[in-house]
C-alpha cells in the first residue's frame, strides 16, 4: 500500500470519529435539556398541588362568611346548609346567585388561576374536581376537596398525572351567628368567639372556716390599699392572709376569701377562709357560697360574647338553618344573651342560653342563680344545664 493510500484511510477514520463525537455531544446536550425541562415541569406540578391547602383555607372562610351574609340579607334560613355552603366553596354561588366576597377565591377560581399560570409557563394543565365536602365542629369548619390534575409539557412531551386531596380546619371566629339574628328580628347580634373556659361556672376551692351566706363580685387580689378600691361592696376581697386586713376592711366587700386565717370573729359578710392555695386573677368573677368558692363566667359569655361546646346546642351549620336542636353528628355550641337587649315582645323569664330561650319547653324549668341573677334579674338557667354543670346548690 502506498503512503498516499495510508494517509487517505487515516483521514477517513479521523473524520468519522469527529462526526461521531459531534453527534454524541449534541445528543447528550439534548438529553440534558429535556431532563431539566422535565424536572421543571415536575416541580411546577408539585407547586400547583401544594397551593391547594392555602387556597382551601381561604375559600372555606369566605364561603361561611358569604353564606352567613346571604342568610342575614335575605332574612331567611339556609336550607341544606352543607350543600349550599359547599356550593359557595366550589363555585361562589348559592342557588345560582353569585355571592359577594367570593370573587377569585372559590375552588373553581383556583382551577382557572393555576391553568392560566401553567399556560404562561408553556405547559398544558387540566384539572378535575372529583370530590368535596364541608362540616363544622365547634366554631371551626372542616373541609376538603379532591383534584385530579394532568400536566403536559409540549417541549419534552413529558406528562404527569396526579390525584391530590386537600384538608383544612378553619376558625369561624368573628362571623355572625345567624340564628340569633333571625330570631331576635335583627335586634341582637352575636359573633362567634371561643371562650377561655369549657363551662361558665366551676368550683375552685372549699374553705375550713366559712359563713352561711353568699357574696358575688369581681376579685380584688391582695390590694395594698383597700381605701383606693372603688365599689368595694360589689367586689370580692381575695387575700393570702386575711389577718393582713382589718375586720372592717374585709366587711366592706361583698365577700372575703383567704388562703389562711386564724379566726372568723367579727366578720359579718360572706367569707371563706383557710381555703389553701388559690389561683385567682384580678377581676375574675367569683361567687362565695358557704364553704365553696366558685369561678363564674356567665357575664363574659354575653358581654364578649363567647361560645363553648355544648352537646345540646345547635352547631354552626344548624344555626344557618335556624335549627334550635343540634343535628346528630355535629358538635353543638352555646352562648348566652342579654335578655334586656331583645325586643320587648320577645323578653320572657327564661334561660339566657339562646337556643333554650327560644325553645325552653324541652330543657326543664328555668331557675335563677345566686349572684349573677342578683345583678341581672332576667338571668335564668334551664334545669338541664343546672344538672350538667352541677350547680343545683346555686339555685336561688
């Protein structure tokens, strides 16, 4: 073989190797680009689905707000509240009527928004709502929805199919109670708020030295100067040691309570001494009745107002339906009302608990309670709650 032929063969082999290397390099770059694009599409899909919980929480709160407003504005209870509030949650309507404040927050609005974002990112996104539901527990709502999502990337031709379910528990604090509004002819407004206690009255201590009477008022704890305390006759003196005060100072209060004491000589008012350790804050409402010191928060329930869970009471959805009795499976709630603020034709000598007040025949006789009924003559409790809270001894 000549030298020229050797050179030519070498050149052909080298050229082939160069072409092969270039092809391999280009293919590798293409693979790398597709992998990046696929990874970005997968991340986009994750982001869309992770946004479901936040969107559901916002939509749920708005759905309850809008549905409550619908009841109050139309002055009509909401039939099938689960169905109608769910409709508000999904498409922002009740019975085909568009609701205020549901713009851009319903689940369908969320679907439209994420599809638009996908399109702007050069993806094709399809979504399908496959289930949803709503309920209430206490003054919180429980809701969920399930979405099937399909994402296609036209560049890499990658496809992603996912089914995801979002759940949320949302506070309804601050929303108006439609049942009370409807039944008071819009003259009494109560908004949901959670009480700091589970029941409005509780025995907190018993005394070894005590009087037979009772006294009621807000606590004044270890005052350094009794003379500076205003309206002492409406307050309860709470002392670590009552011997640190004169008898006349203690007698100027509606009642006196002391963790320790040597004697009860000379004390003329209601008192409970030698109780042991007390955990009482200034302005806590107290009732001293014989040997027992009671914490009472009845007034807070209608002044704040606030709500507690109650096995008898109607829940949030029941209240939209203007139901006085809790439906099975729902956690009912209760508050109290200032009867004197009701329209005159609605004022009756009944329990201050609203669902009892408007339907008292089912809950037993209404009875006045020591202390709070002295301050508010219209205040009565039904026998069911007297028994449930163990306050038969406080009946006047």
